C-alpha cells in the first residue's frame, strides 16, 4: 500500500492522538484527513483538518471526501455526557456508523474501529452492548476489510482525569503477568500500541471482518 489517504475520527482522544501522530510519520500515507468539531493543532503538510457537524449527513459526506481507509477511535464517557445515554449513543454509535456508511458510498474500502473487549450487542451492560451494536452495524457494511480492535484497559496519558482510573491502571499493569490463557484478552495495553496495531491491520491484504484482541494486536506488530 502506497500513497493512501486516511480519515481519522476521534483524533483528540488518548488513542486517536497517538494514531494521528503515527499516520503522519508513516510514508504509506500521503494524506491524513482528520474530521472533528474543532480544528486540530498540527502543522504538518500531510494533515488536513476538517471541521464538521457530524449530525449533518450531507456535510459529513462532503467532509469525508475520497480516500482509502477510515480509522475510528471516537467514543465518550458517561461523565462527559452527564449521564445522557441518548447523547452517548449518538457519539459512540451514530457518528461511527454514519461515517462508515458515507465513507463506503464515497469509495473507501477499509474501516478500522477501536472498540472494547467484551463488546456484545446482547450484553446487559450499556457500554458493552453499545460497543457490540456498533461493531455489528459496521461489520454489515460491505467494505473490502474491517478490523475491530478490542483492547481492555488502555495505558498511557489521558487528557481527561477519571476518578480511580489511575489506581486501576497501576494495579492492572503490576498484575498483568496474571493475564494468561483465557484471561489474556483482558491484559492492559498501551494506547500507542493499539494505534500501531490499527495501522498495521489497515495494510493487510486480507478481506472480511476481523476482531483483534490483545494477542492479535501484539501479533500484528510482530509480523511487521
């Protein structure tokens, strides 16, 4: 793959920021088009920052434009939406699925989504059910290939401070050696590693829908 054009949504988050940085350094990509509600503070020539209202579908379709691969790290938290599950769904499901559908219509052939371990549309847990529904909806779009990353606890610096999360990260990292066998998929992983795995997955010639947990993400990087 050479001279690819990539779209990134969720570029201001913990993993999305790392993903954008890595894409801008990767010679396989000639342009990185970031769609966001606010301008992205980058000065590289490869970066095209597009301000978009994700609820306005004609505007979104135009902003997506032409290209090859869509990367999504978009997501929110209950704290950010002040407990509004409707708004939470609008961000995690609607933005992802609308971008995927419109991107496919515009000729994009690949979609790489960051989801979460345990995602299941039948789950009783709101977060995991929503992640599962999003995965299912995107997997149904006939892209040439779809890669869905399913990390557990993300390690690395986060702009938004979350109560208790730093303690959980510290414990998870210290006890990561316990996550073996069936528990390996719950092993904590650096957000930069997830970003790197997303890019590696986008370059594979394989077709169809692929779900990549901890082991698969590590294997993607070791195969490079």
